[in-house]
């Protein structure tokens, strides 16, 4: 499809005129920060954080009470902030629904045209928005994690309880270096959310903003039904809900980061090429 | 003068030179299709825009059909034609937002062709102004200005004042009336002192004071050497500010009129469009 598009609409060779901003790290940073601020200024971003944090902290209390009643299967495994953090993966699906579709909106409204007449290369527009997606995903993930940690600390009895081998993502890391475990979780969620947000940009090049908000998260969930058996390890859904996949060899920090890193890079390349072609 | 403080020394210098050189020949441009254009145009150095057989096709629809055209630097050209005539496509082409499917041309010497868009900074006032709704007018302009990083707060405030808006007004754009949005859109188009100003239906939603302001801005810009192309359905407005009028329909330039010969633009327009429809 991409190749077909490129054949139909050859990408414009850009020769910047005098006075035009040359593609530079500074310009990329300015654009990315501006787009990130725009995304974070949307109430949807913080409503998503509030809802997911509420859900995560509820899970934390429910599990704590289950332990108190003695009805939990593995009491040692479910105490502490890890319980809340393992439910934050929902943010990866909710965030694009809340703030995806900005590219589609900007194309439809003509805002993108006004940026482009100022000589911003198409590819730079795409890359800056992809980086903005990373920054936004990072900010919202950190905010959610902070809420969960604060609630867990207040609720007690311990911030990070000893965990059972069977029910934790990277249990050794959580046992020995909980802070690094939390940072790893943040990194994975961030890159995963940025990838899904990037997919939202891709969809937004062809469809209405609403479709670009809904299609990527739905596709992630649908992947659970497509990637089955040996293909499970390639399923974005399984990879994003990884804390529940405790017995898989690939559910480890490094493979997870590599998987989502590659996913983001692929999405970034496709989006950059398509934005350049589509807007040319 | 409004733009005297803009920090674009080199650009100002070069533009003034072009503008003064163009002042003498005013409307030297002409449509190739209808009135002919020699391959070696003696005034080529003063040309802001030159199109040669430009065609733009969107899937099955041809928006522009072999359009040839020249525009002199510092001139004011009006585009009139029915809906879907190709006016906005022509403006987008000049703005470097799209590349032609066929044909070639140049904007201030920067060539474009089927594989290449024009890349010259232009001031574009789109038909439907798009802004970030929760930001104030000044904040929106700051966001655009940050891209090229050529102007500062003073120039932004000047541009806003020039179109009758207050730079200190913190009201978000979502609370603006349509007329205020048009004014803000005009401010963003002129604030960085473009050499080519493209206005798509600029009088939409403007009150009578706004229309007078628009005329003044267009004339000021042209007086400073800026080439202005405005597309409008308001024939009287086009007639008032333009030195030259292009009648477009079906992606073709049907007539290239200078203001002197235009007479009643409305009569010419209705006659030509009726003929074309037949």
C-alpha cells in the first residue's frame, strides 16, 4: 500500500529557500515540545490518567483486602505497588483513545498546512509528532505510576512486598532492585503507548480522527486472537499486558524493551514515509 | 511602517529591490493559454510566479488543466470563479503544499515540477482558519513564529494591531467570532513579511471595518513589494483591490483581465462562466 502510494505521488524533493528553517535538532526539539504540550493540554490525557490510576489503585486495595481475608491464592505475591502497576497497561490502550487523532484533526482543519507553508519539511513534522507521542506517553505513564506508588505507600503495609516467582514480571529485579523494576515498567509502557499513538497518526492519514483514535487500540486487543500458539510472543496485546504473562521466556525486561523499541521504530519509519508522501 | 522592524534584513533588502523594479511594469504577467507568453520574457527577473502548463489531478478529478501564468512582483491579482473552479488548488500549488501532476513553474525563481514542490516561504490565509482553540491569538502566532524563529514579540504585536486585534487579549481563540478568526488568520499570514501573500476568501465573516482593514493591508503589502494573490467570491472586493483579475473555471484560466479593461467584473464574470457552462 505504501509502495503504491509512493508510486502515485512521488515525494517532493525539498530544496529549502533562503530564510527557511533547515531541518535541525533544535527545530525538531521545538516542534516536538510544542506538540507534546498540545497533547498534554488536552483534558483527555489527564482523564485517561485519572481513570487508569483509579482502576490500578482499586486493584491494589482489592488484592490487599483479599490477602487480609486469606482468600488470595498467593498472598506473598500480591501485596504492594506492583499490583497497581501491573494494571497500568490499560493506559497504552486508553491514551490513544483520549488524545490520538491530532494529525487527522490538523490535516482536516488546515492547521498542518499553515505549519508546512513555513517550510517545515514533511518528514520533520512526522518525526516531531512521533517524539511528542513519546514525551506525552512518558509524562502520563510517570503520572500514573506516581499516583499508584503514593497510594500504595499510604495504604501499606509495604510498598514492595516480597513477590512469588510465579506471579511477577521480572521477579528477581523486583525483589532486589524495585526502583529499577519500576523504571523498566515505565520505559516499556512509554514506548508501547508511543507506538500505539504513532499508529494512530498513520490511521489518521487516511481516516477521520475518531477512527484514528479507535482503530489502533482495537487492533492491539484483536491481536490476542490473531497471534495464537507459537505466535503469542509476537502479539502486541500479550506484550503490553506482559505482567500477566509470568511464565513466558520473552516476558523479561530486555526482550520487552527490544520488542516495543522495534515496534516504535517501524511505526516511526512508516509514518514518516507516509506523511511525506501524503502531504507532497 | 508596519514591517520596518522585522528582523529579515537580507530578505527585506532583496524584496525591496524586486518591488521597486516591479513597480514600473505592474501587470506584466499574463496567462499563457489565453494571451500568450513568450519563451524569453524580458521582464522574467521581476516575475514572482511563472507557471507553465501546470496540471493537478486528484485521482479522477482534474483540478487544474494546463494552467500557464505569470505574476509580477508586487502585483495584486484576484482569482474569481465558481465553487470547484480550481482557485484553492492554485493557491496550494503556489504555497508549495502540493506539487503538480504535470507541468512546471517557479515561485521567486524556485522551480517546481511533478517531482518537486515550490519551496518559498509564503503567507497563506486559508479559507477556513485553523488555530489551537485553547490558546490566545498571540500565543497561536507565537507557535507559528517559533518555526522559522525570525520574528519576536514586537512583530507579533504589530501584526495583531495591524488587523485590529489586541496582543494582550488572553481570550482563547475558541471564544473568537468568525471575523476575529479571519483577522487572526490574516495576522499570521503577514507577520513574517512574506514575499508572496495568498488569501483564500479573506473577506469571509469580516464586518465592514474589517473589509476596509483587509483592503489596507493588501495594499500596504503590495506597496512594499509583496505579491498578493487573493481568491474571493465577492467580485466587488476583488475589483476594488486587484490590479488584475483571473477568471477560472473547470481548472482553466478563462480570462485574464486588467482592472482597466474589466469594466463591470460581474457582467464579464457572468457572461464568461455562462459561456463556459454551455
